[in-house]
């Protein structure tokens, strides 16, 4: 954002409204932040589910990179269709053999679905709850993990993820 302009949050603070806590911290600790941060009010911003931070432990580092890439490419309908060669190039991989196992891992863990039509591959990026429910059914998520995930969902005022059929195990 050009220097001298203020965001809607800053303007609300100038009119007597309370400035949001994170904006107060930003102004206090990073006085030049207006020049340094990405303005999410402009184009070029995509949503990535906050809950992913609770799921990173179930993904390898390369799977995380590929999933984030697919989120960044997905339309508002959750679908994208970059070529394998394009993904390999943009992620800086040596070849598709370095990519395909990670795409397969994401599909196996139910973070994505893949369909092919002719020579084009389509990727559907799932709501994280789909992967959470799958990982629960596979008993990869513990009750403690589920508690942390649902605690974050509660903080976000969202419905909790699925429950284990037999919570005693």
C-alpha cells in the first residue's frame, strides 16, 4: 500500500472506534508495515484454510508444498488443472518422478481428488474436514489431535470435525 494511505481498519481507529489488537501490535512493533505487508483487499489473494496448521504433522514437507501450490492455483470452486510439467517447473523440482508420489499421497490422505480427461488432469482441493475424517477413520489422528483441531474450529466459530466412532480407543 502506498505510504500515506491507510487501511479500513486504520480509518476506523481514527474515527474513535477501537483499533483491532493485531493492528495495534503491527503499528507498535512494525511502524513501516504498510509498505511491507500484502494488502488482502486487492486482487492476488487466495484463501488457505487456517486449520491446515493443525494438519501439517500428517503431511510430508513436499506434500505440504504441493498442497499449498494447488490451493494457490484453485479457483473459487476448488478446482485447478495445471500440467504436471508446470507444477514441476514452478516448484523447482528436477522431474515429474519427484512430484507424482506427493500428489498420490495427498490423494490417498483425501486432501485432493484427481480426475483425468484426455491429456488434462484436474485437481479438486478438498475442505480439510474431508482429510480429517479420513485420517480419523484410518486412526492416524489421535483424540488429542482431534481436540486441538476442534478447539481451533471453535475459535473460528466453525462446526467441529467428525468424531471417532469409538472414542475410547
